[in-house]
C-alpha cells in the first residue's frame, strides 16, 4: 500500500482551526518507533498494532493554521503521538526568522498554532537544520526560541518545547548553555542508524532537568541506498531500547524519514523499505523498543463490543486503571483511507469507565476497531486493532435433556466461547471454553425449570503478552427449561393415561423406525423404534394424574 502526500499540503495547511475546549494534551507513546509525516492508514500499513510517533512539519510565515479535524484528529485516532515541528519559512534558508520583528510574529503564530492544537499535541520542535540559515547563531536562535516557548507555554502550560536540530553538537551545547536548564524541554536529533549517545551525554553534562530527553525526528538513508532495511530497523530500535533501559536519559522516539527523489513532490511509506513493509512491521512488533513511559502505562481492561441486531451500530466499552481520555477508530477489515476510516472526537473529559459507539456501519460486515485511552505523563493505551462483525449475530439455545440446554453460535474467525446466563436479566452465571473455534457449542446442566436469560460472547486471541481481548457480545435472549420426563408426551409434568394413549399412537414395533416429530418422546430407550422395550420403561415412569414424575425414572 502506498500513501502519497503532497509536500506543500503538509507544509502549508490553510484549513481553519477547530475550536478546542481546554484540556490536557494527549499522552506520549511508550513505543519508540515513528514515521516522518502521517497519511491515512499508516497504522494499518506499518504500525503492527502498536501506537507510535509521527512528525508533522508546518511553516507559519503565511499565517496558516492547523487542519485539526482533517489531519491531527484522525492521526491521533490511528494511535500516533504528534511531534509538531514549527518553522518560519518553507526553505532551508528560512526555517527560523533572524529579525526581531519576524521572531515576534513567529512566536505569536506558534502560540496560536499551539492553542488550536493543544488537545492533540504536546511536543513542539522549533526550526530545523539551523546551520543552513544565513546569519543564524546559537545566540540568535536562543532569542527566537525563548519567545516561541513562552508563547506556547502561555496557552499550553504542559507543552514540551524542544530545541530544533543543529548539525553541530557544539552549537547545541551553546544553545543549551544560553537557555539554561529551565529554558528547554528536550532536543531534536537526526541520526543514521545509531543511538545518539553524544546527545544523551550532553544533556547530562549540561545538567538538563530530569525527563528532558532526545527526540529523533529523522533517521535513515536516501532512497535506494539501504538494501537491508529490515535488519537495520530492527537493530536500531533494539539498540535504542537497550539504551533506554540502561540509563535515565531517554530517546523518546525515532521517526523514519525518507527522501523519495531527494525532497521531491511526493513520498510513500513503502519506498522507505524498498517496498518491503515487513521492515516497518519488524521494527514496530519488537517488544524491547520502549521509552520510560512504559513504566507508567494506562491499562485498558474489560473491552466489550456489543453487537445489536440492527447491524448499523456497535457500542464499545472498556475500563482504565486511571482516569483517562478516550477515542475510538474503526474501518472495514482490509480497508483504510479517508473514504473508509471513521473515528469519534477525541474526548476532553477523563474517566475510568468508557463507552463510545461505532456508527454508520453496514450489517453483517467485519470491521477493525481500535480503542484509545491517554493521560498526560502516562504511556497511552491503544494501537491494537480488534476484529468485530456488525449484527445480526444469531444464537440458539435448545433443551437437550432434563435440566440441560445447549447454546450454539458461529463466528467468522476462531474465537473462544462464553455464555452468561441466569433467571433474570442480571444473568450471574457463566459457562466457557477456551478453545478457538468457528462453530461454538456449550452445554449448561443442572438447571431448574423456568425461563432463563442469556447472551454469548467471543474473543480472538491477543498476541501481546497480558494484552486485553475485546469480546463481541450478543444481545440478551431467552430460553426455557421444561420439566422433561420420559413418557410425559403431553409435557404436563405427570405420566398418566393421557400419555399412554399418545404412546400407543406412536407404537411402531421392533426395528421399525418411528420418524414422527411428535413421537420423539416415546423413543424412551434412545433407539429409533417404539417397541416393547420403550413400553417397559414407560410403565416404570407412570406417576398418575397431577403427580410430577421422576425425571430419572427411565434410568433406574
């Protein structure tokens, strides 16, 4: 799959900003992997059921504002943490303003941008490749950076404003010394395929505040120069994971960048790996590429997709271990893109009990759905795409003997089997099987006579160790348990003269199959005829009018 984006569209989004009520920004991903620029379906294409990072770049000299609803909200819904790079111009020579007037304007526009985006983004990198800007010095950059940071923090106090990329580590050190430890929240780095140990050491040497780390916004090679992308990606992320687990100073993200024709008009995620998406998946699937947020995660449990019979909606609910925000993303299985992907607004309220609804669904259609929960300073929870199928979803419950019922249903992919049941709509009892099957049958025994309520649930396996499953859950339905007694052909609890008359009408003789449905109860010895053997058992069950017979009379 290819995702093509016009660079000018990325740099100069002119859509009006959405109105966002005050809220904490989304949390960061604990997974280091990321991409440089987002496009629809990137989570399906390369993220291997993980959250991750994405770098977005915008030039503000035109006064452009972020296309929140058309770009940032769907990117967040796909599970991406936004790292926003803010530039002044859209060429290497103009990325950071050099005059005081332009710096003041840039700072004001950065504040406006952050105010519009603060519901979706927390990390802002200011300018890029600063040595290419004529007249730029660490002192001049620091002056403009401070103005920008102050403007952003004024509208978004929890923002992290990080130093943009310098090619010279000496220049980075100078900027850090001018700003002081309280004047920046991280540093931007570019890398080939090695951990930026020098940058991490530099933060320690300059006494950066705890939690201030490195954000790799570009790494990789020019297109067609990396024949071993899969092994390179795996090795790089494994090395970052090892570094992060061994020291307090962190590399929070590493976002793959490619140059398709060296800054040409379009780019494709696939070109980065020589049309080899498994390279991305190899990088995102490994479980060792974590940053320190992994020690403080939002945890989702009790994931339920309720499947109504109408087939057009599916309410999805889950719980979290801490109060968190919520969002829901879905698309028909095997699809992506703005034509197919749907998502709910990213909530501003926090809670531990969450319910959102998939809507505008087609009946009897399989969908992928991904719930997301985030909280500031916690690792976000999400990325896993679960399969569900819209209704109707039928099930059958048939009495198969005295006090016994068999519940049966089917799923389109292997899942486990659960039946919740009870004498009221509160249910209260459960039968289950862990076997992963397509056709499900559960036998429930020792049920007193009466009406029962039940529903079926099924979930597919989650490959993530200790990861929650999402259960599809049917509507509550009913079944009844009758007082089944051998020989009670009129089903009135007793075995009497009336039943004897019905038995006589069913008598077929030895070896003569009795196929009439109304005579099923007369085949007491469980073979296919109604003969003298059945009559003997019938006599043993006679109780007389109005006296309930023993359900076990034929087994004595």
